[in-house]
């Protein structure tokens, strides 16, 4: 067997950057594997892109009170999302699209939403406004649902990237590649370690924009995602408002923070990082054992009862954490 060589591919996608690194026997094998992954990404984006009004997930908003048969991919994403909503005690919720829109407008305009607009958005959010119609136990992915509330919008941006990475990862692995990394905007999944190494070197982000990584880890056969308000926030009347919305209150999460989740799959790491941020340090520790995560690393800064700039750190791990 010939010695494996490293090949890389980078390109813009979904408003961020895609990076693929893998080890293959030759350029032909590497190109074939990368093409398989790219084809899968290009197939899924038109289904799951909340920013494309023509995508399958966006078109759901126009189908209120009308049963809709979902594609296997969107059905799978929503199954995972519903499971995460239950496991996280409501901290992860893809039905908050109306609230996300209201607060996105507030960040753009630097003006707080009115109580009336918030009440209306809250009334249009919640899994109670979704009716599952036909879910096959065979796991084929076929699922029908009905939106019961006008103005509902399902926002899968906190889980779709993870799903896309997982599917692209599988297509590349089916091409005979075992040692690979896929990174879309900081959502990462890795396979077997590179030749001669104990793992892929992954930076664990800190809270400061220009701060060095909190730590570096050597990881294999897992996924890692970091979520937080490092870049996406706004200050209005001297108060900092995160882009992360607490579905249970309809308001932005009040902490400056970062949460890194490590899981077996990218879809769980993606949803998990958001859930940990919303839950906060104490509640995350209470529910962590039932979440499909291997590790969680949480940072919080500048809480109201602490001196500005104080950073709190918490590391959560199962009995057998990943390397």
C-alpha cells in the first residue's frame, strides 16, 4: 500500500468558508472523495438554507394549515431538533424563527423591539404549533407535518450545518478515505488520525476576538462546535444583546459567553453548543449527562454580579471523555 498524502480544499459556502483536509493514496482518489463531499453539500443547501426563500425549509412558512410531506433530509433534521428540544429542557428550539427575526431587526436598527412585536413573535413560536402527521418507524426519513400558527418560521440554522457536515463526511468516507477533516465556519468533524499523529489538532476558542485559543486538543472520530456571542451582538443604550435567543423567554441570552461541544456527530455538536450557551453553566451541568455529548467547555464573562472582565470556566465530561 502506498504512503498516504495530505490534500486540502477550501471554498466559500453558506456565507462562510468550507475546508476539507484528507489523506489519500493519490490525487485522483483525493479529488474523487472531495467531489463526493461537495456534491452532497450542494444537494443539501437548497433544502436547509434558511436564508434562501426558495429552500424547502423557507417554503414551509407558506404552508400553514396544510400538511406537507418533507424530504428525508429535512425530516431527519427536524427529528433531531425535536429530540434536542426535549433533552435540553427547551433551550434548543428551531421554532423560534419569529423571535430570531425580531431580534435580528433590532440588531440592524440598534433599536429594541416593541413589547407588542415580541409578544406576537412569542405567540408564533413553540412546538405546540406543529402537528406531526405521519412518521414512519422504519427510519426512512419520511415525515409529514402541519404548521398550525400563521407567521411561524422554523429556523434550522443552529443544526443544519452539522447535518450537512455529517452527510458530506459519510460520502467522503464511502470513497475509501478514513483520515479526514471537514470544517464549515468552525463546525468541525474529524475521522481517523492523520498518519503518524494521535489526532487532528483543534483549537478551542476563548472569549476574546484576538485572544489565543483557550487550548488545543488532538481529536479523532468526533465533531466539535463552538457557539457564543463573540462576533454577533449589539449594544443598545449601553446594554449588550447577544444573537442567541433563549426560547423559554424570547429574549437574548444575557451572558457574554462561549460554549464548545464535542460529540460523536456534527449535528449533535452543533445543537449542543447552542443548548449549552442558552442553559448556562449551572443548568448545563445538571442536564449534561442526558445530552448526546462527550464534552462541554463553557466560558462566561462580565456577569452582572461580578467585576467586569472576570471569566468563569467550566468543563463538563462523561466518564470516558475523548482524547
